[in-house]
């Protein structure tokens, strides 16, 4: 176990970023079409091809998921991932044609100080292609890929990941691009709201404060509407239907509530994708799925905190400092 979403067999992660731009894209590539669904809780989501993830829709398998910065411009990243998959002969067969199925979601990072004067066409299609081409079992955390330009209300955001294993060997993992409207820190830090779920000091081992002053519960949010969004992909090797994947996504949303305060506001577009790579049977459709969902919430909370812990400050004047720059690693 690497404590990464790629502990789940059947998927790889790739990042691509442009430091001058201050943004990037992340591709989740499945070895074979995977069963997936989605749960949207934020008030301002930006998505592509997510309607087909509804359990009532026809398409069963998806080839990849794309997460990107760039707000609506970043939806182009999915076209790059789709182009790479097509070169591999992947996609939904329609006669002689193949159409790679690549749902996508974006976060807002346009005001982080990077050079967004990209000319006629935004660079995200090429970033998506590069992310897909680099997909591997090992991948970076922090200010990489879709998390390159991400930020929370009080410190730099980024890419985080975590995993867990059930008693019978099923694996659940989460990948988070953390660009929250609210705070992942208790009061002004250094403590993480997700501290009760931390494993092996993965985000600093600071625990919770010994007491909670009234200021700790004061909601802190970014000032601008639609300037946020936390994107999460939860994956498991257990065989799930689309309806069961939907339930897993719903339960995993609790992990956002454990790691971010406030969360699911009108200012963000918080989304959880849940995906099965279908490597082992589900022991029980009720109790086993309930346990898997509880762990999905845990790994989501841990991945969010880890994304902030691993982030680094962008090299732009006035850039929001990282957690490590503020609190010392």
C-alpha cells in the first residue's frame, strides 16, 4: 500500500502543469472501462459528460476522468485525454468507430497570479493529453496537475491522495484536487479538521487543538463567488453497479464535511466521482457497501488534508503561502 488511489488495481494517474500559467490537469486512466457515478453538492459546478453517470443512463463503462484547473476553459483538458485514449484504440464502440468516454470537472484558478494570456485557444487540451500520456502508479502530490493553482481560504491547495483496505482485502482510495471555498484548518492552523482520521502522520501529525476558542468555529470563506471547488475521485476494486457507485459517491461526500469548514457552499462546485474497477465481488450489497462507503469518507477527508499539507507556494508576487511555509513542515 502506497497510500495512493493507485493502490486500487486497474487505474493510473497522470499530471501535467504549466508553472508560468499557474495551472494544470490531472488524468485518471482506467486499464479497462470502469463503472462510475457522481454526486454534486457545490453550488457552482463545471462538468463535461457527467450526465451519463446517472444510473438511469445507458453508458456503463468510462475510460478516464479528467480534473483540471482553468474554470470552464479547463474542460478542454478532457479532449486531450480523449485524443490520447483514441490513439490507444480505447473507447465505446459504435460500429467501426470508437468514442472514448471521459467525464470531467474543473476548478477555478484564474486569479492566482499566473500568466493567463494564452491567446486564442487555452492550453488545457494539450495539458490533458500530456497528463494522460504520463499516467502511472506513482504520481506527485501537492502543487501538481489540477492542483497546481488551487488554493483554500488561508493557504495553498493542491492534489492529495489516500487509501485504505477492508478486513477482507477490498481496497478503497481517493484523489482530491483541493481548491476550497472554506478552510481545511481549525481556527488559523496548524491543525487540520481531518485530524481524527489521519494515518501515520500523513499530514503532519499535529492532531487537534487542546481547546476550541470561539474563533475556531467562525466560518472563513473566499470572497469571490465561483472561485473555488474541491474535486474528488474515489475508486475501489469491488464490483459495483452504477447505482451502488452513486451511493458510494454520496457517502464519500461526508469526507468533505470532515475536512472542510464550511463546505458545499454556493461559492464552490464540490464533486465526488465514485468508480469501480471490478476486480473482486462485493461481499454484501448492504452491509459491505455501507462499510466501504464509511472508508470512502475517511480516505476522502485524508486526501483533502494531504493535498494542502503537500502543496507549495506559487512563485508569484502576493501568492497565498503553503501550509509548510506557514507552519514548518
